[in-house]
C-alpha cells in the first residue's frame, strides 16, 4: 500500500508540470513596432512557468526513482 503513495505523488507532480507547461504555451506574445517591453515581460513570464514546470517534472522523476530505493532499504511491509 505504501508504494502507491509514490505513484500518487508522481501523478500529481506530473499533472502540475503539464498544467504549467500548458499555461506557458498560452502566454500571449504580441509582435509589432515598439513592443520591446511587452515582449520582454511575456518572455519572462513564459520562462518562469517553464522553469517551474521543469522543476515539478524533475520532482516526479525523483519520486519514481525513490520508490524502488525506499522499498529496498525500508521495505513496504506495514
């Protein structure tokens, strides 16, 4: 039963990551004459969302790596 917590954590972290990447993909980039400041802010926003999404994806991967290690060293027996 305890090993299921790692799977649940992975699913939640991966879902958060996917949400943040989808939100990043929907950042509005308007191009045109004298749009430097607006474009700069949009790129900063997309970059921050991508960084957070990558962090959650990494945490999901770590959760899956820890699952067999936890089972090996501590066991899953109640």
